């Protein structure tokens, strides 16, 4: 129970930071970086799926979580990394929407991803 309360406190803190950033109170936005760097980093780390193949799928999120076993937190980080890259805006929005649909259906509200939407 104590772990659950601590996680909820962390989530509330994240939510407050996102709101503060949207209001312009913090200007430490992460700069965009080339998608090629993301691909290279994933390949070097041994990511089990080729990023190009993954992003060509219509709904990549179910594949990642159901077949590759990504956790909710790992999915958030994955989407945020790609969203902050210079990837095509329509692909970013589609990936973000796919992740939000999946997580919301599970009852897992991602402040990180909703703040990107």
C-alpha cells in the first residue's frame, strides 16, 4: 500500500510539473533531435524490433506491449523519445494517439503523454 501511495504522489508531482511547463513557468524543454540518432541508439542498445518496421505498422503499440512485453512506463518513455525527435508530425501524432488509446483503455492515465497531445 505504501508503494502505491508513493507512486501516486510521484504521478501528481509529474502532473503539476507538466501544468507549470504549459503555463510557461519552466523553460527547460528538451530540444528536438534527429530520428536517425534515435534509430542508432535503439540498435546499439539491442532493441528487439527495427524502428522503421515498427513505425510502418498502423497500430504499433499493441505489438510492443502484447508481443514484446513493454511495460506502461516503458511505452511512455518510448513514445516521448520519438515524439521529441524530428520524425514526421503525422507519424508522431498517430503514435501518440495509439499509445493514449491503449493506456486510457487500461485505466492508466499518462500525464506525460497527455501533456504532449
